[in-house]
C-alpha cells in the first residue's frame, strides 16, 4: 500500500472515531440530563420545569436545510395531536437564537427551538457530531416521561415520517 493511501485511510479512521458516539450513550430508563437553553423568543427552558409532562426532545443538524425543514414542518403539522397527548415538543440544534427565530417564523413553527451553540446539551444526549472543527447535532429524538426518565430513543430518524412514529409511541407509552 502506498504512503498516500495509508494517510487517507488513517484520516478516514480518525474522522469516523472523532464523529462517532460516546461509549456512555443514554439508554431507555436513564435519567434524562437536565438542560437550560434559550429558544427562538429568547425564553429559557429547563427540562426540570417540565416534570409531570411528556417531553419530545428532537435534535437536528441545521436550520433551513431541506431535511431539517421537512422534519420541523412534520412536527408542526402533528403538534396539535402531540399537545393533545399532554406532551411538549422541543427542537434542538447548535444554531443561534437568531437563526432559530428566522427558521421558526418562516415555517410558522408553534413549538420552541432551543439553541445549544456550545453543543454541550447535544453531547449529554449523545447527539453531537464532531467533524474536527465543525460541530452539528445528530438527527436523534428522545421521549422523556413525566418523571424525567428516557422512555424512548430514536437514532438517525427519517424526517418525513418521524412525527407519526413519535405519536404512535407516545400513545403506547402513555397507556
């Protein structure tokens, strides 16, 4: 194997390791890590403030990108049914409060988008993808039960059909 190929393979392996999940991934039944993040209206939300409610916490990579817009609009279209199930929806990305405001207004999103600019909350939820100098959230979702425990985890979801899966599972978990 030539020296150049070894360098390329080494870089790819390093890249995959750097962008992979931590070994201490959250599991169903674990206590959901608390957080304090600002939304698109500059209001602060802490997970502990929502004890007694079901919480749908979905992480997504970037405001305004095609897949993220599809996913946000999918949740927008299902939000009345999600609220009827006594649940709260939060979208989380590493975008700024200002970016969230533009994205939310453009797509008429009736739920909070939380700004995790440092990526610390995404990291707590094993939903941070680190591409050396560029960080983004993975497309993962967590249903958190009223006691604050992780009830369901979705990894690498399909943005087009995800809200229906969440609604079905919320119904099953609440019964």
